[in-house]
C-alpha cells in the first residue's frame, strides 16, 4: 500500500473509532439531559450558535410590516403577550415564575434589550425553537396576530411596570382576538 | 353609645387581621432572596448566568458563583450562601 493509501486508512480508522465511541456514549446515556444540570460551556455555545445562525438565516427574507409602531398593534400584542408569553418571559415588575425558574435553557427576559431584529423575533414566535420550550405559535395564530406580538416586543424594553399594566388592562382580550379572526389563516395573510 | 363595644371589637378584629398578615407578607418578600448552598442552587445559577448577555453583571455573577463554589468546597455554608445571594442579585440586573 502506498503512503497516501496508508494515511487514508488511518484517517478512516480514526473516524470510525470516533463514530463508534459517540454511538456507545449515546446508547449508554452518558450525557445528562436533566434540565436542572446546565450544559457545559462548549456544548451551550454550540447549541446557542446553531440556534442563532439558524434563526438569522431563516429570517433574512421576511418582510417586516411598516406599521409596527401602531398603538393598536402594540395594544393587541400586549394582551397576547400577557396571556401567552409572560409566564416564561416575564414582564416589567413581574417576579420570576416557577416555570421561568425551571426552564432550561432559560427563557430570555424580553423586557431586556435584545439584538434580535423584528424579522427574527417574528420567526421565533411563529416557528418556535426546538428543545427550548418555545412553542410554534404559528400553528394556532395567523401572521397578523404574531406581528402584533412583535410590535409589542419592540416596545417592551421601554416600558415601566405601570405602562405595561395599563397597556395590558386596555388590550383586547386574546379570546376575542381569536374569535374575531375566526381562527387561523382566515384572512389571506401572506405567510413567511 | 350602645353600639360602641361592638365597634371597638370590630376595630380590634380588623387591626388583628391586618397585622396578622404582616409577618407572612414579609416572609414572602424575603423568599425571593432566599439562598441555599447546594448543587441544585449552584446549577440553577449556572443556567441563569449562561442566559445573561455579556457585561458587568454577568462578570460579577460568574465571580460570585466561583466564590460560592470555593466556599462550598471548604464547607463554609454561610459564605457560600452569601456569594450565591450576591450572584442571584447580579443575575437580576
């Protein structure tokens, strides 16, 4: 066998050994999937990077509506946020909940400023994120309602507790919004 | 005038009921800052810190967590609790 052939055999052998070791580790259940034991930093970094890059690449072509600062949209989003999101993502003046304390990875507190674009936020709200507890709201809500939530999310970091409470108090009720819209995909919204 | 004893009794009752709730309220308020020194608390803090954005608060929380782990290794439970408490405060900033 030539030197090159021997080298390739060694590489193939090493790869097979590595794959075998990974298969044994997976089958033996070595990796702890408990939510109360965090990933090691390299594993956390890997998952975070995979998640961030996946979202960024999929949200790139989403067209953001112009009227995200419309008070009606923000109000609609506030009601939905209070009902569907605040139990995990909290809100101004809200203490951590049992769910927010136990979720892993932790659900981000959305009252804090974010680097996410509106398109990325919309994508996350619509499609959810695997193995994080973030559901795909697009299964049950149409795009217009989800953009209302995004409109509110853009405003959320500026809100005080009082402003948040007033917004939620005056917001249309989630059930009413759903009934008004007659369920999902009834209004011919363009879906990304 | 004949109703005065009843009014006094009612007032006393209201005052007793009002003040009876105070220790409970204080206890609930204090619960938020309650720190334990065990693996569960350390792991929960690690998860909280992982989720933080880079910045001064995260650096502080990391340092306090490391100090808590060192105290725990030395069986210094009070020191460990204090550092965990400080780390928890940093994660809330």
